[in-house]
C-alpha cells in the first residue's frame, strides 16, 4: 500500500529527531572519554573523593556517561535507520530504548527531589569536617581547593576558628586562617601570599577592617565554589554536544565566563559561604531546569508517537 501522509510526516520528523539524538549520544561518549583521560579532572575528582563528599559518585561518572552515551547512540541509530527503512524491528527496538530512557530519567528526577535536602547536608558536612580536621598548610585536599577555587573554609573563613589547627596553636594567636586563604601566587606546593600580615589582620576576630574593604582575605567559602566549578564544567560538557550542531563559539564563551567567575579574586579573604550561593543559584535556575526537562520529555514522547505512527502506516516494501 502507498505510504500515507501520517507515515511520511512521522518518518521525516523521526529521522531529524534521531539524527540529533544520535549525535547527542556521541557527545556523551566523548565527555565520558574526556573524564577518563583528563589529568585535571582526575586530580580534582580525587580531592572530592578524599573529602568523603557525595560527589565521590563522580568517580564512576565517566563510565556512566559512556554507558548512557552508547545506549543513546544505539537508540538514535535504530530510530534513524528504522525510519529510513521503515523497519518494524528497528523501530520496535527504538521505542523500547526510549521507554527505558524515560523511566531512567523519571527515576533519577524523583530520587534527587526526594533526597535533595539530605544530599545537600551530606555535601556541606563533608567540607565542614575537612576544614575542622585541617592540620596546617600543606594539606593536599583543602589547600588545593582553596587555591584553585579562591575560597576559604566551608561557609566562610570563620570556620577555621573551630579547627584543630587553631586549637593546637599557642596563644596569643597571630594566625587565624591558613596562608591558602589569602590572595597569592603559585601552585599549591609553592604558594606564597601577597600580604600575609594584612590577610591575618583582616581575619582576626573583632577586626576593625570592614568586610567591603578587605583586599587580601578570600571572599567565598569552598562549598559554593566547588559547586560553581562543577556547574561551569557541566555547562561546558553540555555545550560539547550543542557545539556539534550550533558551532563552537558558545562553548568558548561559556568557558571564558566560567574561568572569570572562578579565578578572579574579589578580595584577599573569602567571606561569603558557598552553600547559600549554590542554593541561590539553583533556585534562580529552577524554572530553566524544569523547562528543559519538560522539553526533553516532550520530544521523547513525540519520538515514540512518531515511531508508532510509522510502524502502523509503513509501506509493504520494508516490513522488516
């Protein structure tokens, strides 16, 4: 029988949709491989794991991305080829894969929504515990984070007042924050503050220096900075897939924006905590996240509908 109008329309839309879906799977594969071979990512990931954060699950992120990417890649291939050949078998495999993807997305969304507060608390407590157990400059975990992300403490620099490092000092105290909480230069192993004296004066309890006049003490807590870093990286990784279709300029621009936010020092001491900043950012972007999620789900549902329509109205020439 001749191919009907519904089948023709479904076939065209399905080919376009699955071509994009297929490329997205390839992009996820690329990101997963990047995680495996990037020394910078491995170094940062190792630090997060040492801090016993829930972010330790990122240790398997590369393998998850590769698995998901391969699954999406295969699903997109089956959908695209099934639409071109009007193959009932390939379209059936595609429909099955799409249903599995939607179930996985729904399950992940429900889990994050239910465990949101608990995950936030675990992450915050993990960083706070690392600050509390700080033993002095040279600590590979917290010092590295404070230098690379220009932060100090968990919520702010006052967290160090309750650390073992402070308790072990002999009064009168002259050092209130680690050197890595002060603006400086150099890699973690050779870091040198610009003005350690002024930095400690700004961090001293009861300091007469107003918070908006501090120049040497870092301005953020590390929990928000870590999440900001991950957020920036996630945007770049997403842009990898988008750049395959829309060009590379958005990715380059996003990378430069992220770097400027993370590495430009606002002051010498980090005063504002990261946890409130993260929550504020997530809240401000929640509408976008919901919109993107609904949009993706709608596209997937339409893909299933188009595939079913094509199966029911395909021509007799390509039955299998």
